[in-house]
């Protein structure tokens, strides 16, 4: 469990970083465990940026590890839209093509990231 938690934590942190939100992994871990975050920063802007990054990373963790009911619905939608390319091209190429089409359609990355974790676990990639 500890190794899986650490891997999910790092994945959520990297997803947030790719989207422009840098967060300390230990601060994210503390927030996930229900501890009150210690917000650093010189001014309101820096502290607000840190709060935004923490919220965004927390949401990324949710998509990857503990999706809510509405998030589960979006993940199911992604999996159904990815089924054709994955069936045609295989799990890696098909999921890459489906992800590209998803992004080009103006959709958010987070639902597809959560779906990729589920798809790759089901197909034995992990």
C-alpha cells in the first residue's frame, strides 16, 4: 500500500506539473491525509498560487486513485470512446491516438489520465 500510495502521489504531482502547477509532494501527501497545509509565500499572489497548485494536484490524485461518482462517469465515457482505437491498434498505440483525439476535441486531460490507468491495468501494461 505504501509503495502504491507513493507512486500515485508522484503521478498526480507530475500531472499537475505538466499542466503548470508545481507542488511539493509532501505537502500533497499531507493534504491527502487530511492535515492542514502550511502555505508559504511572500504575498497573497504567491500563497494563492500555492493553494491553487495544491487543489489541482489533489484533484489529479482523485482522478488517478479515488474518483468520485461524477468522475467515474467521465472515465467510463473516455473508455468507451477509446475502445475502437485500442481494439484496432493495440493498447499503447490506440490509447495514444484516442488521447490525441480527446485533446484535439477540447476536452480536459484529467479524465483521460484516469481512464488510461484503468485501461492499462486491465490490459496488463502495468
